[in-house]
C-alpha cells in the first residue's frame, strides 16, 4: 500500500541530501516536491497545502543538531505531521449499550457486508463478544444470502426477514432477538445508497434515529481516492457518523483517502481492510501508517499479529520437542498455518523496516506455501513424524503424489533438516525470553529506533 506516495516522498527528501543545514530555499524546494507527491496521491489540495505550510513552519523553527542530518530532521517532522493529519492516535469503538448497536452505511460495492463479517469476527476473537449480524439490505438481490455466507464463515448468527421490506421493523426485531438470546453486540448491515438519493438517505436516517446506535460507521473503498472523501462528507452531513472504515487499503498505492478524510470530515478512521480474508482487518493506527508511508516498516503491528496466533501452551510443547530434536513435519505444517493466518505474505514482509522497498517489485504469491503443503500432505503419518525414513523410493512416491518433482522433495527435506538443526541450537532461548523481546519491540515508539538513511 502507498507504494507510489512512498517513492515520491523519498525522492523529495533527497533534495536535502548533502545539505549542511536547513534553509528557506532548500526547504521550499523539498516541500514543493512533497506537495506534488501528495496531490499525485489524490490528496485534497487544501489538505496538501496546509500540511506543507505546517511542515515548513516547524522546519524553519528548529535547530539541526550536529548528529542529525537535515534530511533526517525533515523525515521526523513529516512523520509527525502525517500522524496528526490522519488523526494522531487510534480511536476504538464505544460499545456501551446492552446490546451495543453498530450501524453500517456507505455506497453500494464499498464492502459493508464483508466488513460487517470481519468486524463480528474481530469482536468475537479479540474481545470475546457474542455478536449478531442483521440483514437490513432488502434491495440488492442475494444480499441476505451473502451475509448468511459471511456469518457462517466466521461462526456468527445472522438475523433476517426475507419477506419484509421494512428495515425499521427488521432492526427492532433483531435487537429484541439479541436481548433474548444474550448477544451483546448487534451489527446492522444496510443497503448501499447514493447521497443524492433522498428516499434512501431518509431511510437510513430514520433507521439511525430508531435504533440509536452506539456507533455509526461509514464504509468506503479507499481506492476511489478523492471521491471517497467527497462521499464521506455528503454522508456525514446527513448521518453525523462516528467513524470511517477504509476497505481495500492493501490495493491502494496512492493513499489520498487515508490522508485527506480525517481533515475534511473531522471524523476518525477507525478500521482498515487489508485483504480478502475474514482476519484481514486492522484497527487504524495513524502513527504506524505514517511509518509505512515513509518506509520505516511497522514492526509493532507485525508483533501484534504474531501474538494473536501465539498459543503459549502449544509453544511450550513445541520447545520441548525442539530440545529433544523431535520437531517433525506436523509441527512444520502447524507453523505454516499460523503464518498464513497472519495475513498477506508480502504485506507482512513489508512491515519489517527496510524490507518493503527491497521487495516492492517482487511478486510474492499468497500461495507461496502451496508446493510445500502438497509435499507434506503426500507423506504418510509415519513419514511426517520420522522424516529420516524417507528414502529414494518414498521420495519418488511423494513427488508423484504432490504433483512436484524429486528435486523439490529433496530440497524441502534438506531445508527441513537444516531448520531442525538450527532450531535445536537456539533452543536455549526460552519462549518467555522471546516473548519479552517481542513485547520490548512492541513498546518501542515508532517501531524501530533510528531514521532511514537519506
């Protein structure tokens, strides 16, 4: 995400490379290029101008320390201002009602139904909530069925009335159902609508007044850039929503919506969709997003995703097996599954400082583990536990069964053997120590210390 903007900003900062100090002339030249980069990223013109004016004012008022280069200082100032531009800090949901009610709004095709499922999944997994999804899109064909499929995928029940067109009644009945069955969160999925469609806007306004939600969220496709910002403003004028959800952020190479919407609408971005999987949704952290835009990675989010998949009991059992040199292909497969649950492989790699730029033009398929999984699945249970028994004839059978060749099987076995030896060597580092290291990284402000080289 934001690849184009990141490249342009990096080139802008290079104007200050080699300069001994910050002057009005070299700052003006740098920020002129920064403003162009923001406009090319489809950032609102007034937002871009105010942003660069603020950066210039702060840059001219700061003394450059001997140990800090002007380019590095400019990165620091731009980073801080980008963070403020996007809201300063993460803003969570206010779920105070019993049940708490969340109302979705937005254009058709923005991803409301999918996000409703993702949010239900997140609340269920991370906050131990018991959500109920409500199908209030009574206009789009198969909308109710789509929400049912989404609900089944995440294991959350869906309330619907296929024969009714009255969304106020459907919502009221759903809330009564939630109270009766102990659901503490009700997520209402509504039909997509245009801000110029008075009848549809009147309907969702009436729905909001009827159910009095704890949270009204506006869901918008981030890839529509400035149009997303304009639409958000029109909806906010009618609904006065509580927060914005940016979907498809993983495909947004520009970033105009993320950088403009907070200033124009004066409502926080609360969540971002980062992929098609039901787990691919993140709380929006302005500081971490600024890190990513400036090529600093996002080690904090990476550690958090790893911790979500971390099972302390399993880890202790795994540590014992490694110490005894009993790590096998079943364990290896479990590790692969945990990595896959963390999200898009290229996106995960880009969270490591310095790696994002290095792999920018590298195509990393989400099915990168497919061949390995096929080979392991073609092994017998005994072969997975005792890989040392896999002789030449077994290798040929495994290759044939997995649709790979003998070289692929040999390569995996060799790499597995090397991995097992390495893991045994580092087994002295206890799991608790590794978690302490992860938490230390998590608590580092701005992720990793230091600035990128200019």
